[in-house]
C-alpha cells in the first residue's frame, strides 16, 4: 500500500542543546520501519526524473522499491552499481537541489527522502555485511589518480572494477581528501569514510599517502618513468581566499580551510592534541556556504559565541537548507546583509573586533542574484577574538606549474572537457574541484565517474 503522506518521515537527531557541545553525528538515521514507510512514498513514476537529477545516475526508484519490500541488500547492490561512496552521499549531498529537487512528490508536498534512504541502505550494509568485495581480474593496464577526495576515489573505484591497477597519490597522511579534512565529524563520521575507502582497497586500489604530486613526484614522471597509461587529476581546491581587508594578518584570523583541517583531521579540539586550536570566546565566520556553516558549528562546539556574517539575505544563503536550520537550532547568530570592512587588533596583535557595514540588495549581477550594495553610514563593530574566512577556495597552482602542456583557467582551474575530463594533454584527465573550483561532493563524484569511462575507452583504443 503506497504511503501518500505529504511529509517525509522526520529524521531523528540529537537535541540542539546537547549536540552543540559534542562532535557526535547530529542525524541519527532512520529505523527499518521508518525507511520502509518512507520508501512507500515513492510513486515509481514513468520517467524517473530523480535519476536525471543525480550526477552519478543511481537507479533511484529501483533501489527505493527494494527498500519498500525490506530487501536492503538488494537496494545496496543497485546503489553501488553507480556510487562508490553511498554512505557519504546519503549524508552530504545537496539532494534538495538534485534528485529530490526533481521528485514529483515535491510538487504538492515534500519529496521522497532519497538521501536519507540512501544513507539507511549504506549504513545497513556496513553494519550487517562483513563480506569483502572481490578483486576483479587484472586487465594488464595501470592508471594513476592524483588526490583521494570524492572525484579521485570514484574514478579509482570505477577503474578498479574494470580490472585496472589503480594507484592513488594523496598529499596528506590520511586518505579521503575533503571528506576527512573539510567536513566535520558531526556531519560525516570519519569511521564511515574509512569504511568506504577500505571497500575500494578491497577492489585493489592502492593508496599512497604523503605523496605531494608536483613535489614528491610530477605528473610527467608518473607517465614517463612509472609508465602509467593515463592520469586522473582530482586534487581538489585547497587554496583559501581572503577579503584583503585591513587586519587580516592579525593573530586569530584563520581560513576556514585551516580551521576545519585542524579540527577534523588533526582532532585539535581534543585535550592533549599536538596541534591545539584556539577556543575563542566570540567568533565571527564570514561567508554563507556549507563551509561557513561547518566552521561556525565547530566553533560553537568549542564553546564560542558564534556569528555568521553574510553580505546577502537569509533566503540567498548558498548552504544546504538543512545545515542552516541545524546552525540556527544550535544557537549560531546570523548577521545577514552585512559585510566586514576591517579587523581591529589589540596591542599584542590579536583580534579584538571586526567592523562591518550593512548592505542592501541592488540589481542582479552576472550570477543572476541581486548585487549587495553598501548602505551609507551603516558601520558597526562586533567584538570578537577569532575571525574565520569561509569565502571559497581555488586549486593549488602546484600541479599546473609542474606539468608540461596543461592548460588552466586564469583563476587556476584545470581546463577539461565537461563530459570526459580530458585535458589539453593526451592521457591526462581531471575533474572535481580542481576543474570547477569548490563545488559539491556528488558533482566531483560525477566528474570522476565520467573520467573513468573516458579513460577506459582511451586505453582500449590506444
């Protein structure tokens, strides 16, 4: 019997007043009963628009029908045909703008909770299946992957399934890229990321950490000396942006990239950490995307009063709606339609306050959004001892500067075909944030998937 409720099954969560002081996962996941009930909301409509909204083209209605019947293992098999990281995607994908945004149930109510169901299926599999993936028969060809973030892991996993010998080169000491250094534990537990990566290693993917491509080894050397037949560059976008306003060099001003890396990868919030992070009394986070939400919510968990300063309105925040709602529930203070212009320091060079101006929304800019315009005589000051800049990132220029013939955009992104990932160099492919600049996990995965198909065709026809 179909479930014609206009509302999704509510996701159980930790209470805001409890979770805002710990790093445990906020969302607790569906029970079997909730998952089955939610799956029965799917109409299995004829044209499957939700699939068109998924960058990796998961057969969404098919896996949901299996969930509705209680066949969770079969649902997992369907998802894993298309996605190498289902437990990750179920947690961090912006489903509201992708698969769920296309769901016909969303026309007269809430869409089917596709992301929550994907998470349930992946978690059920990880908790109940100890069987390792079988390593495919080696096809005699080998491919190098630069970076172990979502695009690199997806490309590596898809090629390994086809029998390629795949070696992933990761600059940090832990595999996972932005999944481990950028996304907080309360949104994406690192044990889940490790479980997904272990599954790829079972397929034969070899991950080499502490390997900075461009310093330890170059892309040219991977091809010329190590005889990899193709290289996929999925090195992400880890170079932070700043506002270039007075006071940004003061002690207590951090990029969100540094702050989150120290929190997530180095566990700097724990007592006795080798790299302790500042426990500020008042923190201002500048920006309105998911990274800003992550930084603000981490700072809150360190005991700080936290402000988010964003130059547009609440309605235009680019962060996921769920993350904004969680931030509000946890006591983050939003100062929208405001913009920083100067950071003040004390006599010892530490941040003491930040000056902002009020904004109004003018005519639309090139992005289609109304351009923020400064209100005259609207300056005000917020006391703060920590300022975190969450203004986006760009690709590190290291690979560009050490790879011959690799064409890039003026802002640093590698120029690559949007369908195949092919760059200006034969046999070298790229995808994810290294091409687009900072974007979503699932878009990076889609790029890795497309590149794996293109690399397979390239080597077959070489």
